[in-house]
C-alpha cells in the first residue's frame, strides 16, 4: 500500500509539528522559571526531536532558530 499525502495534509502535519514545538518552547520556559532544570532539559530534548523530524520532512533547509520563529507565529488550529 502506498501512502500518498496531499499538499493540504502535508501542510497540516507541518503545522502540527510547529504547534507542538511552540508549546514545548513555552513549557521549557515555565520549567526553567519554576526551577526544574531536569524537566526543562527533557522538554528541550523532546523539542529538538520534533524539530529534527520536521526538518526531515521539509523541502527547504531551516535552522533551529528559523523553526522556532515559525513555530511562534500565531497560526494553526490551537
């Protein structure tokens, strides 16, 4: 079985990645402000994994900073 995705499905998937990255960026800041460095570290690791997965799906090469900036844009379903 071949999995074919439409442009709309790809866009939605990438928006979901960006939404999660944005949430984790916020959560990481909250963990740091609460004085929970190990929680902050684990959140950062999860965020990096999502950024890597997103980057592997994108046609253009984006830096980590570019992805974080895209993720912080107020668009999407959340």
